[in-house]
């Protein structure tokens, strides 16, 4: 049965949606806010995950379109990445009910801490704002492996997917954090959408809550994406590092101490 929410909880859902959309458009990690909020609203875990995918799809769609219109994402150049992300997301969502997530929950904070450390010290994340890597078979293989891996992870769990996309893209392709953010938002939208459709098929979505949170995620994502594009790397980098550090602390506490 769907939970009956009071005005305070509706306001919380809308407010968290806006903040999460803003953060997600810049650095990724908005799901670290939205999923606990949906659980607090009384949704069972599997419904919370499916509903979060519906809401997140609004935000990632808005952010990815903004980066595309500003010519910071080329869908034809990254087509292999988009396709394999879709495949990975569907596969991950289908088998989510058959895998234990205990090991993943414990190892995830370690991965995110390493991600934050790399982001803090990597110099390549502020170079060549308009330069894409040269096309090659190696590039195609990198796109395929990255898309399948992160799409699969987003289908199974999801926290930090946008952040993983951003930092791994900078490391793999030697592109700056602004181009990495455009690539991350587009692929995160694809994995969210494919995972959402699978959750809908399985009946694990609260449409009303998802739409309401999604509208505010969309607004937050629009503001966040424009802020990131306007202020560039110096604006994104400290927010990104702050987000991944907070995510790692939160995940570590939930996995090891709660």
C-alpha cells in the first residue's frame, strides 16, 4: 500500500529533489539524498529504488540536454558508451534481486575514497577544455568496458554512479572535468532510463512520488548544469570532491556501523 504523506514530508521531498538535482548535475551523487528520503517517506526498499530512478531520470535528462546544447557532449562520438551503458543497466536491474549487496556495500566506500583522492591530485582534469580523444580501437574498447561496468552498477545499486562516470572519464580519456561531466550526465540518463523501464515492468515504482520529486530534480539540475558551465572547472572541482568525500563517509557509516 502506498504511504500517506503529510505536508511536511511533501515539502521535504520537493526540497531534497531540488538540492539533489543541483548536486547531481555538477558532481553526481544526488541519489545519496533522494533514496534515504524516499525510505523515510515509508516506501519499501525496492519501491524506493524504482521511484528514485523515475525521479532521477528527470534530472539527468535536463542536465544532459543542457551540456549537449552547450556542445559539451557529442552523442555520435560516445555512441558505444551510450549503447553499452543501456545494456549494462538493464542487466543490472534484472538480476538485482538475485545478488547479495553486502560485499558491494562494504567495498563501495573504499572505492569512493580512492576516487576522491584521485580527483584531488589528478592534474589532467583541468586540461584541454574542448579536446576529445583520438578515435581508435582502444578508445572503442574503453567506452564499451566503462559503459557496461557503470551501467551494470547503476542498475544494481546506483549511489555515486555520476561521480564514478566523471572521474573515470577524466582518467580514461584525458579530458577535463567539464567534458567529463557532460559525458557523465548523458550516460547516467541512459542508465537511469533503462533501469527505470525495467523497474516499471517489475512493478517497483510509485509514480506520484517519483513525478513530484522528479520535477524538482529537473529544476535543480537546470540550475546546477548552467552554474557548472558558466563557472567551469574551478566551480565543479571543489563541489565534486566535497560530494564524493561526504558520500564515502555516509556509505562507510551505513555499511560498517549501522
